[in-house]
C-alpha cells in the first residue's frame, strides 16, 4: 500500500478552503435581498454577478463532494485504484488531481462517451 499522507493533507486543506468559500458564497446569497437597483444597467450587472456566484457555488459543491469521496477512499484503503478498471492510478496523477477516481485512460473513455 502506498503512503498517501501528503495527498491526504492536501485534500483536507482543499476541503477546508472550499467549505470556507462555500460559506462565504452562502452569506453573499443571503445578503442580496435588498431593494432592486433603480438603474437597469446596474441591475443587469448585478444579475450577471449573481449568476457567476451561483456557478462558483455549484462548482464548489461538486469539487467538495469529490474531495470527500477521495478522503473516504483513503480511509477505506481504496484510494489510488481506478473505480472503472481497478488499476493503480499513477502517483503523479494523484498529486496533480488528488480527488480523481479514475486513471487517465478511463477518464478519457468517460469523456468520449459523454461527448457523443
């Protein structure tokens, strides 16, 4: 079994940063309930900003879930094995994308299937 201590620490730090970002995003969403801006151009800008915030929020949720799953796989000694083919994921890939659950070949196949 490989030692994933450094990767686990990276995942924990990423999880904490995302949880903080998610918390701040939620606070921003809650505090936007003021009266609408009388300037229509400003309203459009505010709406675009809200769309960006919601997009970031959703991206943070997805990444946070992937990180939690990776930490669970570390705890259950399943980390580093591709969920599709069962082969060992190269350590370099895990360092680059620590929450990945798939080797590059299987990820490429999934991407191709999704884009058909």
